C-alpha cells in the first residue's frame, strides 16, 4: 500500500478511530487500528467489539492494500507529526510513516486475526432517520448523568431509548437506582433501539458534535449505527430488562421551590468541600431561605443560605421540613438543567425529589438519604 495525505487530516481521522481501541483487549488484534487503502479512499477501523468506529476519507492512492498497526503507538507518532504532507507505505513487516523531516517504521500486527465482521462493509440507507443532533446530544448529556458506572449491572450503565406517548416522540431514560433522569424528544421515533451504552453514546457525541453534516441512524437487531459521509459508529445493544420507570415520577407534589441555578450550585459546591462529595447535605427552609447544611464529624460543618421562592405554600407551612441528599448527585442533577432557574418539587421528606429546569421536558428524580 502507498498513499499521501496531509498530517492534519491524518491526525483527525486516526485520533477519532483510535478512541474505540482498548489498549488491553481480550483479543490481541483489537489493540490495533485496521487500515485499508482502496483505489480512491482510505478506511480506518478501531473497535473493542462493543464500539466500532470507522472513518473514511476520499483521496488518490498509489497502491492498494491492508494492514493492522498498534493503535497506541501509531496514534502517538501521528499526533506528533509536523504540519505538511505525510506518505504512508507498506514495507514488508513494517508500516513506513514519512514526512520531509522524519521517518518512522512501525511493526505491523497480524491482520489475519482481526475479526472479519468488523472489516465487512455495511451499506446503510442514505436517509433512514436523519437526527436533529443538537437536541439528541443535549438529551444524551443531560440524561447520562443518572446512568450507573461501568462495572454495575450492565443494563443500568446504558441509556434507554423508549417510545413516547405520541408516535413521533421518544423518551431517553437512565437510572442507577438512586436517581432517574428522563427527557422527551419530539420529531424522533426510535424503532427498537432499546438500551445503548452511555460510554458509546459519549463517543457518538464527541465524534459528531463538531461536524456540520447531519447524522443518520440505522437500527439492526443487535446494533445501532450512527453515520454520515465521514464516520460510522456502531454500538452493541445492551441486553436485559430495563426497570419500569414511568410510574416513579410523581403526578402531584406538596410544594415546589424556585431558586437561581448559579446561586444554588455555588452553595452546594462550597458545602461539598466539607461533605467531601458523599456525606449527605441537608435541605431545610426558613424565612424565604433554602438552608443547605453540611456536617462532617472529622472535619467540621457549614451552612449556606440561598434565597428561594415558595410555590404552592407559605414558607411557614414548611418550616421544620428537612431532607438530605448526596451532594454530588444533587449537583449533577442541577448542573444538567438548561436555563437560569431551578425548580425543586417535593412530595414528602421520605419520597424522591423531582428536579426540573425552565423547560419541563427534562425530569430528574433523586432519592433522599438518611443523614447520620
């Protein structure tokens, strides 16, 4: 194989694809990036089997061919190349990367061991479902904060794409059993998408958010594909029964509180220093003030007062009302809201807190904790 490409284009393409490569994979060949040089384009593939990222670029090539190269090493070499033209050629058991001032020869991996299903070219409809990527990516970012960390029950580490109440609406949902987030998207009707890895969706957002071209989505039995003319990201669906969630959101609340997002975030940020991110902070009310109290037996404690506006009741009616929450979870929930106002909706001091912003199509439910 042999072709020439600008270092800028090569850096962008290789860094995008290599993000899917696991440096310590279960199959040795998966530590590599697969490079295919065709008559008028090059194709790069990186995968850990759960995520597959393919990038292609149209250009004139001199000699066709394929090879597998160590993703970590090649990525570092390419990232540090000087600006200008780069010539890449296949020289026996090595891949030669050459510029005007530098030459690198990297040992190739055994391409025969690379999974054949990753190399096979899939043909998708030109326009199966064109997404409003700004709205979708915003929803993924908001909802994703409530998903479980890797290593937890697999189905809880993903985001559920569920049918909405109308034919052309969808609900994106995530939960780790302590919190639950849901956002409704209009004009988007998922067809059997199911649960998809939050980690994989983050790569979709990262890869496509800076491209101007629209993205398409195509759903198969076991995979979901996001693609445009430059990239294709294939995510394996997560199997398992997702928890029933629709009845968990309260239909009525006892009272609500309106606060400024910036002020409550600043107050929680200071309180979390004493709470060390996990010791519960207590919320209470007095004289049109939301009081945030943090106590750490080893460090000390503190109290923050944030002006609030009561909705539905008089402040005197809720004096003595107290609830405690994980400060990190509370900050992540409020931080995910759009707008300058935050609405805290209470159904009782033993029931989950409903957190919303100025736009009510996003809802975040947070379980209270017992203060020590």
